[in-house]
C-alpha cells in the first residue's frame, strides 16, 4: 500500500486553491424592482402569517421592524432557556453564594453573623448589583470610626 507523504498543510493549501479556482457559487436572484407587495395590517398578523412580504427592499424599515416586533412578541418566541446566566438577582449576597460566585456569605466580624451585611450598589447599575459591602453593626470601633466605614 502506498502512503501519501504530502504534509497536511501543503495538502490543505493545494485543495483550498483548487476550490477557489472552481466555478463560483451561483448568486441568489435579486429581488424584483417595483412597488412593494400588498401588506396586511400589522394588527392582523399572527405567528402563522407570511412575513416575507415585509422583507421586500421597498418596504419601509419602520414597517418591517413593526412586523418583526409583532412576530417576536408571541410567547412562542419568548421562552427563557436554562442558559440565561444573567436572569438572577445579583443584588443580594445570598444569591451570589447560591450561584457559587462566593463560596459562602462571610461572617461579619463585628456582629458575628452573616445576615447583617449592608450591600453598596455601584453608581452605574448596569455593572451589577453589588459594588461593596460593609458591616451593618451600629456604633464605632475603638478608634471612633463607624463600623459601616470599615
């Protein structure tokens, strides 16, 4: 049996060039020029409706978007899957621990409890729900500094 000793990259390169020299793929037919097709009222559309007429290039962009918004507002297109990582409420320390972003909610060294932390949200709430935490204990430390500022 004769083995092909041509190196992999050489063989790949040769085949790539050969496929580029082959006839180009046929182009899709262009949409016919002329007036747009007659469109049904947006309110009458259902998920079973034919939306292809709204994709004609002569249809106004706002009308096309309104038709698509009507289509995608149907509950069949609004099913939340289990891969939605950002659906949880990450403004609570317990959630961060439940979702394993923290091993566990730490114990507040002043109150010796884990449920007294005060969550400080970020200035820009699009960055998440927890910016910092401080002790919820009343009073000051031995240097007179409030526990909430530690």
